[in-house]
C-alpha cells in the first residue's frame, strides 16, 4: 500500500467542521426537529459562502430546503455536480450509544456520531477539499453542490425539483459519496436497486374484542396478516408473488464467481453480528444484495404490547414492507403484483388497504466509461489498492432522476467503512479512510 502523506491542515479543518456539522439534530423524519434542519441549512450556507460559493436555498412545498452552491473557475472549465444530504436518522443516547450521538467522539481510530458517514461526513470530504483548493487556486473544475434535507424520507419532490432546476444543474460529471467500501478496498459502484415502501392494513372487526368471550371463533387480524406475510417466501427464500421476478437479469457464472470471492460468509456474518445468512439457494451475499430483488417486512403493528397483558383479539394489524428492484423490473408493476397477491391470499372477511410511497427505478452505471476509468485510477493512487466494482443493494433515487433529466450517469464513489453501522448505534467513520477519502477528493478536483 502506498504511504499517504496528507495535509494536516486540511484534515484538521475537516474535523473542526465535522464537529459542528454533526451537532445539528437534522432529523427529517420528525417535524419536532424542523428548527435544527433550518440551522443546518444556515450553517451550510455560511460554510459555502465563506469558501466563495454563490449559494441558494431551494424551498419545496413539503420537503426541507435544498442547499445549492456553485463556484465557477472558468466558463471554459468542465463542471462537476456533487450530491449529498444533510438529514439523518433519529438517534438517542438511550438507544445504546456509547456517547451522545450528536457530539463527535474519537475512539480507537474512529469518529463516532449520527451522520458521520450517512451522509454529513462523506459530503463534507468534498466540501472541504473543494473549498481548500479554491483558497489555494488549485481547483480544476467548476463545482456545484446540491445538498438536500429529505433523503432519509425518500424525498417525493426531488424528481420535480431536478426537472425545474435543470438549467442550473447542467454538468459534465456527477459524484455521489453515500455508501461503504469493501473492507479496506476502494469501490466504484456499478448499480443501485430501485424500489418503494408499502403499507398493508387489515381489519377483522370494528374494535378489539375479549379473548375469553370471542377468542377462537372470530378472526384475529394479527394471525391473518402474519399468515400472508409468512407465505410471501418459499423454503429457498424466494418471493412467491407471481411475476415478481419479471425483468430480473440473468447473472453470469463469471460475475457470481467474482462476487463470491469478495468476502466469505463468515466475514459477512461477523460484520452483521448474525449466526446465519439466508439468501436464495445457491447465492452469496453480494450477488443477492446487489443483483437480485428483495422484499423485506420492516415493521408489524398490532394488538397490545404495553405493560402487562391485554386479553384481546386484535381487530387491526399493519405491516410495513420495503421492496427493492433490479434490472428491467418496473417498480410500479411490481407493487401491483404484490398488492394483488396479498389481497388474493387474505380471506373475504378481512378488510384490506394497501398503499405505497413513490417508486424509484433501478440504476445501472457504465463503469467502463472514460470518467469511471479515470476515477478508478485515482482511487488506486489514493488507497494503494486496485478498486473493485461493487453492485449495491441500496438505492439513491436521485441517481435515476439525474439520468432521466440531465442525461448523465453518476459516479458512485463511496468512502465509508463497511462496519460503519449506518442507521444504527455508534455510527462511525474510520479516521484512516477519512484521510484516504480526502486524498482521493483532492486528486480528483485539483489541477
């Protein structure tokens, strides 16, 4: 591995700004934190302005503002658009965090805080690098930053906003750093899954009823919904919904072999803290999560789970489901197939309501393009290791919006460590990878 000598001043600047950035409780899923969202926008505006950017705050009907910052080196220079988000998942010390989640902590070579990887810490790498290069008169590109505040809520207004602001987003390259590398090996990402969230509500009676008087003769909403949810999977962990796999591409044996070699099952289980992996029969972790669709029950609400016991037959039950699509699957059609299947499986005496969020399309990126190859070379120089191509299980809806509206592929260059515990307790960013990320960003943006 190459020895990397990094500017102490730039890293120090990064840490000082990160300490301020993560202190904002910019939780987009809860309106109680609207004030913190506004403070974060003001802070970003100040930072960008201080570096010489022209800054706008784009307000939408329902979502939090989008911070748009632009710096022009020359009308003749190429332009790079950097996307990120300033909103974060909820976090409380009582959840099990070692330290206060909104106060930066440093332990054993890692930085800890909510948002330190997802996504404040990663977008700040590019903000600091570009800002410092401006001060040194070494910036190669015109640069646009688009930092939004509703990524964690699957911003329903972003598609419309990108279309409305198309002229201000014209660019030669798009970069997003919002994920994890594999171990210590840098990655360039070749695909993202699309998808949607859906809610299934069932009702079996006007209200909860006494389990002694009625239990055993009237339908139980918890039982009815549970049976249907369990039936969505067969013994090989495939989805049983007819037509669910329409449009899913065939995976070549060569691709399977490459993906299987990245990490062993034992390494994946250790990373996740589980005792088993349950992919479809014959598939490994990276093939399953990167190139196959999935349906995950993310929450079930029914009956009574407070203190003590309520001896009832629950009248209402609700399930939240996350669906991720790949290849040429059409998310809207996939939703309809799932909804029709669930309704068909539920008895006629069960009242059923099924809704969904906005859909996002799967994305495939050309990792053999000239710009992608250049990025791979810079990653190798920064990390000292040949990068690998990674098919990603997650999704970033705006990538497909950029493709449709701007006609550009996005360079998906994740910088976080794969044990960062994104969305979990003690979210963290390895200091060594922060420095390598800064080095890559400097190599990319400098003359």
